[in-house]
C-alpha cells in the first residue's frame, strides 16, 4: 500500500469510527505507530483539519463539518476542477448551479494557503465563447435524466427555421455539445433510425413511462462524428480537393474540423483533401468564401463553379437590396 493509500485509509477510518488513537490506527493498518504520526502530519499540512485530543479518552478525530466531504483533492486536482468548471459554464452546462455549489464546497475545505493558490490559478484562465442560451437548461436537464434512466421522450420538433412542427417519439442515447450547440442523439420511432436533434429546435418535450435499452456498443460521439466527417473507409466514394494559398491560409484550413480530418497531403502552399461530393457541393464553397483571395481551388472543376455561383448569388442579392 502506497503512502497516499495509507493516508486515505487513515482519513476514512477517522470518518467512520469518529475517533481513534495512533496505536489503534497503527494496528488497523498494520504499520508502525511512527508512520501514523508522519501520515497525520502530512494530512494536516495538506489542509485536513485533524484534531488531537489528549487524556485518557483522547485520540485523533476530524472536525464535524469535514465529515460531510467525501473526498480530498490535491492542489493540481483542485485547480483542474476549478478550471473545468469555467469551460462547463461557458458551454451552457445545464447543471451549473450544482457545479457552482461543488466548487464552493471544494474551496471551503481548504486551508488559507490552498485557497489563495486556487484563486490565483482560477484568475489565470478565461474561456471566451458565444453566450450560452440559459433557456435550454430545463430541456437539457430533462434530456440528461431521460438518457440516464432510459426513458422514451415525446418531443415537438422544428427541423428547420421555416419547417412546420412535428411530434416525434424518441429514445435518447446521449447529449453532444458541438460548436456552440447542444444535440441529442436518439432513436426516432417515426424514421426508424438513429438521428441527431438540435436541442434549441425542440419546442416541447415530455418524459414517458416507456423504458428502452441503448445498444451496448453505441457511442454518441462516434455517431455524431461519422455524420460530420468523410467516410475514410470508402475512399472510392470520396473526391480529391486540391487548394493552393498563402501559408497562413493553408495552415488555418488544415486545422479546421472538417479539412483537418480529410487531409491527405500538404505542403507550405498547397493541400490535398478527400471529401464527399455532398460536402463539396454545399458546405465547402460557402466556407472557402471566407478566405477571400488567399486561396485558389485547383481541383475539382465543379467546386470552382460552385464558388463562382455562390459569389454571383451574393453579388446579385446585395445589388438587388441596394436597388430596393
């Protein structure tokens, strides 16, 4: 048993048996009494308030409030939890109130030196992202509960901004956060297939009493990415896209979530990608427009045509609005 394990064992013994002498602790753990003294000193130095009562009925005990804390974390662990809470908050984590209470408890059970260090590290990291939609919290909480309990949902869903509302019965397999949006991956009883639903397009939901069982090997993360990224296993169905540009533009393009996964070969001023035709025809042209004249499409030819068409439509739109 390592030193850390023995210190944790002492902590649990004091939590369960309330008060023990050094000899009792040594006998329980089958270690020398001098080791007990050293471990007690180390625990106190780390911020654990252990009280030593002298006299015939004396011994070591924990402060009453401390018995409410189930775990004790090292400084790096505390720092990581505080930092992680910042990322969660910026992502619109639906259980933010509980998270804040947990961080408050974490800070409460530290000594002044540790508390000061945590504050220094907390101020050292900031996360900047689009402001989360707090109105989704109740939906996200109900969805998370439904996922955990394996209960079927009835949702009223708007597929697109102009689409009409549809009622769906779904078995939610998991929640995914992607580029500022929350998605629920679920089996749709209407389509008889697994689909992803944007949470901000759910107009209402209700949890039913119907129990479902998620496939054991199913991964919401893998499913979501497979629907976003090109299928590298079917190379014959993918087309080669060659783009030339400034080193900065090519480097930025290769770091993009789609192009970064599709890259085949690259140099300082040129990169080759394997993408499916639907992405090249829809998403890619509009995205490449943001690079302006810093990139040139060398192949395929129809991607060039899509770019020209996109620019023409954009020009026509703004010229028309100016005339109106």
